[in-house]
């Protein structure tokens, strides 16, 4: 019945080990990029949250605990990079999976392996020999054992006593001689002390000739091997190997020198082993050499209470104060033999009768600690993923108004960029056409600023008037260009302001391109007006002959009629034909004609300024119209405005679209990351539930 109960519990533990391996595998794969497996470092929680689950201490961990130390300039362990810590944690998980494999193999193996260990020169080999009641492994006052010696019942080697020197323990196969070297038991001391072949393990097959109910090695219930190990502090490599070896055995027998108590290396080993093996069999050797035995017993038990509380609670069965060497004497001390016999009885009971405690309990304890760690780690990563998801959601919400405004700007303006450019060009075109057309009406006021210097300055006056008209035309053209330039600048600045209202780094528009749109072409722009400089001035520009002929035609007959009334028409004729008497009358007539000529001349020159104004202005109007002052420049200004707007806004539109695309891509990525975080969060929650369930199932296995 006891064996059946053991088998049933072992089967349940083997299934739980398999399920735990699946949980560890899922734990390693659960975080989805960019999330990594996080580990509580005792620092503030991710993103500064104050969630209690994210501020849990790493001290709560056992199997998956990381010993993070400050590196470089980091002042606290929490300063370690998440990715670095994640890699360490994944390595720890891989180690745990490897240990689960070894646990599975250990539970599947019906044999029990007992590791005898302790500090240097504590009497480990003497203890093994005392259990065998014969000197098999070498012992001396000086430390002898420099490698592992595993003592096995010779019945497992077809009843042959011998030693197998093994270089690769993992490849060892008793039925394959190529995996070991046969050695004589009598040469064991020499091999252990010298080890010229660099063996890693010596398999010692020997007999314990006592009856089955007395022998530990040859008990008839389960195959047992005793592993005699090097001292903990013989050297660093042997100590490291010993720490690894303890994971593969079922029972630890720790031998401590009654004179030295527990050393630092011994404490460290027991604390490490205690994570899996709650019960450790402790042998306090050379107790016969202690005078104040009660004090020694009390001090050692106090140390055990601190190192292994469960071992202390069952100290009557697990802690023994003996003198192992006395057992090997021909005439041993009776008290020492009795004490050692009690130790053997309890060790035999611990290994054989309480196999659930010795073989199954370590597996249960390890699995329980591991699943507790996994559940805590899942809880931490669950809230870390939740916090990450919330942070992304907050960013998406915060940036949504600006992004939506960018979309509206694109739809309302950039998608209709041609319409906006044409509207601005049309606006400049209407203004220019109106300004240039009204200029022809304003030409009549151009003479107000031209000084009249009399008849002698008529040529200069005409040139000044012509040049004034040209300057006014150029000013009017520059006014049209400036209006077009300001309209274009207002258009692009409006785009800039719209972009700045929804972008942290809005695209820039080269305003110089817009501001200098007409600078390089000013002379070309006013080419039609400039052509007015070369309008030739002719003599008839100074006299209006048509008007003068009409005046003379009316003026001369009237003058003749007046003179005829004064002196008589016939007398005048005679006077002119005969040249006789009445000379005075002839002179009077001549004087009248002369006065009429002088009046006509004075009349002509008195109206010359008006004539010049009318002639030059009229000629300039005709010339400017012919030169295309209105149509040519309106078309040039309109096309220039559209061209420079397309040039400036095209680059702006390209950059704006690029930023918008980047924002869209960023939001898509953030949404994807948020979805991944949500999936990861749920996965960690489910995985934590599975780990907790396994932990409860372990509690139901009573070992």
C-alpha cells in the first residue's frame, strides 16, 4: 500500500512537471514585440504608475529571482535596461526548464541518490565508510577526495567489485566499456589523490555484506548510491560543480565538523539547496572531541534554525551528533556505535520508508516555488502590459484632435490646391486689370506735377510729361505686382498657420520665393511702359494746325471787313495799286494787317501747353495700349502669381502629405501595439491563472 501510494503521488507529480514545462514555454513566448518579459526591480512601476502590483518586491521570488547589481553609472539595480533584465530572466526560465527535465528524470528513476557533502576535512569520506562498515573511499587527516565518488551496490554491476573511471558522466553506460575505464578498488586512493586521467566521476561498485534490514546500500527495496563529494571550499570549480550536482540527487547528507560549525560556504550551499529540499539530513561529525557538548549542540541547532527551519523542526530525526570514525574501529566505543546506529536508522527511514519526503518532496517544493514565481511574474507583466496599453491609448486620444485637423486641412485645402491657387491668381488679375485700365483715365492728371517753363521750354516740357507718364505707369505696375505678391504671401502664410495649429514641426514654405516673384523681372514687367521712353516727339505735337486754320479762316475775313469800313475798300485797293496820294491811308492799312498777323501768332503760342498736353497724352495712351500695358501685364502678373504659388505650395504640400502619412502610419502602429498589449495582457492573466491552478494541485499532493 505504501509503495502504491508513492507511485500514485509520483505519477501526479510527473504530470504536474509536464504541465509546468508547458507553462514555462508559454511564459517565454507570451510577450509580443515591443513588450518584453519584465521583472520587478523594486523601482517605480513602468511609466511612473503607482499600481501596487507593479511595485512588488523582487524578494518575493525564489526560483526565478534575479540578483541584479548596479552596473557602470547605474546607482540602483532598477537602472538596468529592460531588455537586459529580460534576457537574464529568459535565461533563468531556461535553467528552470532544464531543472524540470532533471526532476522528471529523477522522479522517473526508481533509484535514490544520496549526496554526502560538507566543508573541507569535515569527515565526509569517513561517514561513507562508516555507513558501509568498511573502508572503501580514501580518508585521511588531509583532504583526499578531489572528485566525485559514487558508491553503488555491486549487485548493480553483475556482482563485480570494481571502479569505473568516467570522463563524461552524461555519456556513461555500464554496458558500454568505451564510456569508462575499469579500475581496481585497491587503487582507489591513488586515483582519487592523483587523478592523472582527469576523471570527473568515479563509480565505485562494492558490497555491503550486512543483512538487508541493516544495510543502506543493499536494502532490497530501492537501489541507493552514496556520492562522496569534494569539500565545498577545495577550489572554486569543484564548489561550482557541487552546487550543480545537488540538483540531480534526492537526499543531501551534510557533514559538518563539530569544532568548526557551519562555515560561510556551508551556509550558502544549504540556503541554495533549501530552495528545493526543505529537509536536509545533517551529520555533526567528530562530536566525541567536543568537551562542552551541550553548548556545541545548542549553537549548531540555533544555526540550523536560521538556515533550514523545517530541518530544525524535525531535528530529532534529521540532525545527528556522531563520531563516524569510532564505528570503523575494531573495538569501537559503545556509545558512539549506538549513536551512529540511530543515525543509520533515521537515514534509512528517511530514504526508504519516507520516500515521499526524501524523493518527492524536493520536486513538490521546487514546483511550488516555481509556479508561485510564475504567477507573481504573470501578475506583474499583466499590469505592465495594461499600463503600456493605457499609455498608448492616452497618446492616441491626446493626438487625435491634431490628426483630425490635419485630415480636414488636407480635405479642405490641399486636395483643392489648384482651386485656391487659381482664386488667388484671379484676385491678382482682377486687381491688376482694374488698376491698369483706370490708369488711362488718370493720365490726364500727370501734367500736374510737370512744371511749365514757357515757350522756350516746350521741348523739355514735352519730354518731362512723357517721362512722368512712364513713371506713373511703372508705379501702377509695381502696385499691381505688390498686390499680387501680398496676396500670394497671405495664401502661403495661411497654409503655414494651419499646419502649425496641428503639427509640432510643421513644414516650412520658402517665403523668399514668393516675396521675390517679380523682382528679377521688373524691367521686363514694365517693358510696355518702358517703350514709352522711345515715343518720338514731332513738331506737330506742339501745334494743333487743324484748330489754327479754322481760326484763321474766320479771323481774316472779319479783319478785312473792319478795315474796309474804316478807310474804304476802294481806297485801300487804290492805295495798294497806285501807291499815290493817300500814303497815310496805306500805312494805316499795313499796320492793320500787321496787327492781325501778330495777333494770330500770339494766339497760337498762348494755347501751346494745352496742345502739348493733349498731343503727348493722347500719343502715350495710344502707344501704351498698343504695347499691351493692360493685357500683357495682367496676364504676366496672373501667371507669375500662379507659378510661384505652385512652386511654394507644391513643396509644402509634399512635406505636409509626408508628415500626414507618417502620422497615419504612427497611429496605425500605435493601435497595433495597443492591440498587442491587450492580447499580451490577457495572455499573462490566463497564464497566471494556470500557474496558480497548478500550485493548488501541488498542494493536494500530500508528501
